[in-house]
C-alpha cells in the first residue's frame, strides 16, 4: 500500500524530531526534499532512495512524490519545521486533489521555526500572536503591509518569517516602520538565526535598534506586545498571572 | 547540578513528543504538571517523583518547581503542546527572574495544539495566521475583540484557542460575529476536538454553520482566509504556487 507523508523534521537538530516523524522516515521507500533539509537528516535516511532538488522547485518535488506513490512507493516529503506552516503540506494536498488522485496523504507535524526561536529567546509567544512572512514571492506586498499594520495596531506579538533576502533587502525596514507606527520604540525584539542549526545565534534588541544587516532568510524576528519585557537574557511576554 | 526544563509533551499521544522532550523526562528527578497532562505521559514517568495539581494552579506549580530546583533537584515542568504557546514557559521564567534566582531554565518546544489541529484538518495554516485565545480569564475581553477584528479585517487565517467554556458560553458566538463582518459566510472553518487524544474529532464546516454547541475547551477552531478551500475532506489554504 503506497502513501505520501508530509513530514516535519523540525528546525534542524535531530533531537527536535518527533517519534512519529522518525517512524515515517524509517518506514518509507523514498525521501523527497530540498537538498539543505535532506542534509540535516542525512544520518537517519542513509538506506533510503533520496530525491533532492534546489530552492523553488516545490511544485516539481510534489509532482515527483505523487508519481512515486502512484508507482506503489511509500514516500516521505520533508519540510523543515512543520510542513503545515509555510511548508509542503498544502501543495501536496492541492496537487493530489486537483489531479483527483486517491493517494493517502498524511501530514506529520513538526516543531516549527517559530516555536524553536521562541524557546531560545525565552517565552515571547505566551500571548496572542500573528505569524507573517515578508516574502512577496507568492503574496502581493500590499497584503503583507496590511497584515503588518493590523497586527501591530491590535498589539499582537508579531513573528516574521523570511524577513530579508538579497531580492528584498528593504522589506524588513518597511515592515519595522509600519510596526513602529503603533508599538513603542523600546518594544523588545528577539532575533534567532539558524535556530537549532550550525551557526545558531540569538539577539535581543528593541524595535528602534534592530540590526537589519545581520538578518537574513535563516532568521526569525519576534516583536513583543506592550507587556513584553527582557530580563536576565530572556524575552518574556506575560500571560497575565498575578505574581 | 539542578535545573528546570519547561517540557512540551505535544498534543497528547506520545508519538508526537520530540526526542529532546523524552530525554528531559528520562533525566529528571521530578515531574511537575497539571494532572490531566501527567496522565497523558504516565507510561514514561513511572519511576519519577510526580507532583500534580488541578487547573488554575499554574503559579503554585511553578513555585514548587523552583523550590525543588533550589533543593538540588532536576525538574521537568510539563505543558501540553508547546510550553511557549499559552504554556508554562513564561510563568517559570518570570517567577525565577522576579525572585532573582540563578537556576538554569530551558524551554523544550513541543508540537502545539494548533500545529496538530492543522495537520488533522489538512493544511489550513499555509499562509499568515493569527492565534487568539478567547479566554478572558487573564486578558480583558475588549483586547480580544480588537484582535479578532483586526485579524479578520487583514484576512489572516485565524486559529482560536480556548474557544468556549461553561464560564463563557457566548464568547465564541461573539467572536464569529466579529469575524463575519469581514470574512464571507462560506469561509471554510475546521474544528478539531481532543487532537491526538481519546475522543479526537475533526469537523469541516463554514463560518455561517459553526456547530457552537459541539465546541468546548478541548477544541481548536481554524477559520480560513479568502483563498482557503475544502476538497476531499481536507481544508487547504494555498500558499500561492501556480499549479
């Protein structure tokens, strides 16, 4: 019986993988994924057929996985973090539904980058938060601006994915400008680069002092709400308990 | 050397725990937690000292954990899901910072309820989303209303935690009314009750047909954005790829 599992491998280090994800990778015939992520789990997929490809080949990766499942294979399509959060789950389900295929597709959740970043920063996501990707590769920039504006105005904690790349060097500046219309300039900001991977770096700063030039596509940026504070090297958003 | 680890045990079933969480529970002397969650991981903590308490005893649980660590113990404080998302991480860090203690506190992320619910629904969180708790136990209701309004207006996918309890039977009605000011009434809504636990139930519906009376504190409610659709028993928010 063939199947496809969209497997979340977590942020990087193998210790953040779930038992279910491990099992799926053990049971499958083929692992399909982005080369960088395949490298992260190399030690545990050495006896598998591996089909890797580069960035922005998501559609062809999913089509390949569906093709393999149609041939009777058990296929894991990996995403870093959680396949359901800016990962491969949606695309797989969409393509399979569009083609009217009857393949069993299961989504195996993983620790997403934002959960890992929060853990490394302390506890910045203890209250309502909004997750926004600054990539306008697939989303009009106006939509992103509107979401930044609304989320800041309603005092959400805001977590930014894909904050800055060579193709969009100014997006983060613009985003922080929008957020600064509503949030005070001393609002705590936490930045995590390469969470749970080689080169991991954690930066604590404030809204007016974000070191833009240090931020790239491997970074998650978390901007606090009006109650967030930093103490003893930890960024904390109180839930509201009386202490 | 004593320590405290705020451990995310995931949504329920042991297979969703990470290796790091398993290791922490193996290495500790004492496990502190809410009785219901201690029950979920009973099989793997049978040789540990266990300190359980009821709902709303979060502050005393954390104080107890700090006391035990001060006595030299290695302590795991468990949260269901992720301790950094409406869990125990913030409270632990706050209390320890407030008391000026020098205890090593580590946050071990887990699969949060919303990630699990999304995986069971299909892929509803593939685009920017806002996570909002409808509990006004620790947050003024006006703040919650404002966040609902802003998130709906900016077309976020919205995930609701603590959607309904006996103490606040009407919160969900009000929340859906606010959201319906901006989102069409046929917007897909997914509801997951008891994700990854006994009695798990997945419901697909639309904004105008939410079965309020079936929803309780064990439920997560996910309301789509304007591109979300349901097909073949899956709720999918497209990321925007051209297919």
